[in-house]
C-alpha cells in the first residue's frame, strides 16, 4: 500500500511527454521572436553607431583643416614668391610648428587626397622647413612624413581658393599672393550630400616672413669686395 501510494504521488507531480513537447515548442517560438526583434534592433543600432562615428570623423577633419589653413604663413623666398600651392585635391603651405614636442620654427604641411589599398583618403603630412631651389619651388622635393588620415571613403574632398576680389578658383598658381580664404567641400559619395566649410588665411602681405634657411645661406656667402677671413 505504501509503495503504491508513493508511485501515485510521483505520477501526479510529473510531466507527460505531450506537455514537454508543447513547452519546447513554445520556447522555440519565443526564442525565434526574440532573435528576430534583436536582429532588427542590432542592425539599426549598428547603423546609428556608424553614422555617429562618421559624423565625428568629419567634424574632426573640418577642425583640423580650419586650424591648419588659418595658420598658413606668408613666407617668401628671395624672389618674393610665397610658398603656397593649391589644387582641387590638395594644398601645400607653410605654418608654425604644431604640437607641444615640436621645436619653434616653421614646417611644410601637405593635405591631399591619396589612394591606398583601401581607396582614396585625405592624408595630412608634414616636413621640416628647408631651403628650396630657386625658381618655381617643386613641392615633390620636400620629404613629407608622419602621415595622418583625416577622411576615408565614402567621403571625398575638393578645395577652392578665393582671391582678394572674392572670386573662387579651383587651383591657386605660383604667384606673389596668398588666397584670402580656402574652401573645402566634403562630399558623401554614398548619400550624395555635401558638407562645406571655409578657413580664412592669416595674410600679412605687408610684412612677409623671410625664408630663414635662405637667410642662413646668404650669411655663409662671402660679401662682394671681401675675401674670406
């Protein structure tokens, strides 16, 4: 009697095979619904994170471009030609050394679009100030280094340069003046949008800064009528 009563109690408190199968089916439906909702939410969340990262990248690039170009110096050589070159895809200029660890002085800066294994990218490079050959200075002779990527695809950039009369040009030739402003248009190729900004260059045409390396070269040359001491 006691054994039969215990068996009946166990049968009453157990689960049948049908109940277990129904429970598993319900659990599968719930997990499938959660997976579907989570997958949609994760896709939207990832898109939002990528969009925020890209917006931050564009903001940092715009700040860097504005800070660099607004600090461009009117540095001239013996032929009174300022060291500034501008094209639609890049610009080369001279500015004071940037950074807490840099020595006081000047440096060349090149910001241009280059192509690598990941596609076109806007890269900033720098080089110590050096003496360039007379005539039209060739910027490819400058040993640029320390590349820093400012922008990558899907963003592309175009530069434009304003003259004193307010007219804009896609290129700034070798002349005796600096542009008053530089505009940079950042295009989102994927979305078809354009983000424009401009930086006003600090122009001191009345008192141009001489090329310090040229002054050093002149100091080493013997003066007319005087022999070496």
